[in-house]
C-alpha cells in the first residue's frame, strides 16, 4: 500500500470520523498521576424514541390504563416511587440508586412545535436548535469551541463509539470517538503508520496533506497518553456483558484513571417500538438500568460519583394511546433521567404528565430540553448557557 492509498483508506479523510482531534497537542510531558480535579458529564442517548410512559409509569392515573389496554404495566408490577409514578419492573436495578438519592426524573421535557422524524428530532436535541432552525454544530461541540478553562486539554469530549455524533462537533473543535484505547494505540503505532509520519514531514506545510499529517501526529501522541493513563486503573466492578455496559465500563475507567476529559457520550439503540413493544422495550430498559446501576456504584467506590453528572435523553417520546400492533407510535415530550452524587432534588423532579390535557393525542411539554442543557452548562460546566445555546434559558434546581 502506498502513502496515497493509506490516506484514502484511513478514517482521517472523513469529517467527524474516528481521528478528528485537530485541536489536540502532544501530552508526553503530562504526569500520569495528575488526576482530573473537575466535574465530569456523561450523556446517554436512547435512540429510537423511548416510550416514557412505560418507563416511568403513571400507575396512579386511570387514563393510562384506558389508553393502553394491552401494553400498560400492571400497578402491582410497578416499582413505585410515589403515589402517582413508578419504574418499569425491568428497571429494578435502579431502585437502590433512587433510594440512595442518586437519581432525578424530569417529566414532560420537549420543545415547541415538535418534529416526529427520528433524524430531525435527534438533530434538534443534539444541536440545541429550535424546531425550525438548522445548525451544523452540536451543543457540546460549541462548548468545546468556547474559551472554557479546560477546553485547552485534548480529549475534552470522548464518544465511546466508532463515529462521532453531531452533538460533539463544533466549528473549530470536535470530540473524539473511540471504543478501545488499546486498539487506538496499536493502530497509531504500527510500523507503516509510523513510517508514513517519519518519511513525509515535508508535506506538513501543504494545505490538505499538511492538515492530515498534523492530525496523525497529534493522534499518535494523544493515543499514547490516553492508553498510558487509562491503563493505570482496573475496575473491580462486575459489569453485565452487554455493549451498553461495556461503554459505561470504558467511561468509568477513563474517569477513575484521571483523563483530562469533561464530557463523555454513550448510546443505546432499538427504542423504536411500533410493534410488540413490551418485550423489546423491557429488554432494553433492563440493559440500561443494570449497566447504569453498576456504573454509578463503580464511580462511588472510586470517590468519583460526587464529581460526575449523568443525563439520559431520547429524541422524542411516544403517543399516549397504543397502536393496533401492541406498540406505540412517535410522540413528543418525554422524561429525562439525571444521575449523580450531588443532586439537589432527588426522585421525581416535577409533576407527572397530564393525560387529560393532550395536544392531539400527545403529551404537552412542561420544560424545554434546553433548560436542562442550560442548567448543566451554567452549573456544572461553568459556562454561560446563552453563549452555547444562542439565547438564555432559565436554569432548573436539580443541581
């Protein structure tokens, strides 16, 4: 393989691909025992439009059972959190998390003029835009673009995946996507990769190849840093053998080993439950809950839970009434889960959905999702949310 073919076949030529950290700088001089002393944010994306009403069940509302005769969760099976709402029985692992005060549920989160398209609504959530506004940068990416105190560090944002979500892409800076730091280290230290870097330094001044070679050099340096830093820590916790849990285990390893990272991004897909919802969603909620519970306990055992905030979202909820296929169709407002060791209000944050006051069969949103983002930006990431979200949003009191 010649140099040109190598470049063509690597991920460097694809915008937003695995190797995109153009803002990264070499880190060999950074002491490995210098642990991060700032707060971490973990964003969890439930892709497909999770049904919030069968996740946080309004068992105290008769309308719920009238609208969902075949798929409603029976009252006796609900893990009750108060007199009106409780968790799906497949989320039993979160009972202890709730009882410890590490969980907050925010009901009816959405935005004006909601869009029921998976792709468009996900873009809205990932960019923080209005429904009629189209942005090419994500809300986390714009945070990276800001002059925040820690954005000067490489790997300020890491997505545990093979590709980078729009949420992580800014105008001048991007997060980096990787699943396995050891694999990244091996890939950037194979003989051909190193030979390309050592033999083509004259191309550093060329506009196109110069950018690619500089990115490759920075990636090789940073791959060494992330591998050497993260291998310090070995988790003693036993995680479930699922892809989602493995993502969280990787994040826990990064946090506990002290990577200079502020934001982590993970995802779980499969929530588009138009047909036979009960089993499909139940299995996914079980994966989510068991992985999340172990993750939070792992952070607690390593004295990192106080410095970590986890937020879970899905691009939309489902319609209140079930469909003819024992599933649910695309809806609007949904609940969000917040986890952490420093929550100001634990349990249920706000009123349960009002099933007697719907908008064409859909839930009306109580809170704009950008109020949640704004709260995180202002109170956790220490930046003015109006600079990131393009206008000021009132903050909430969950942290």
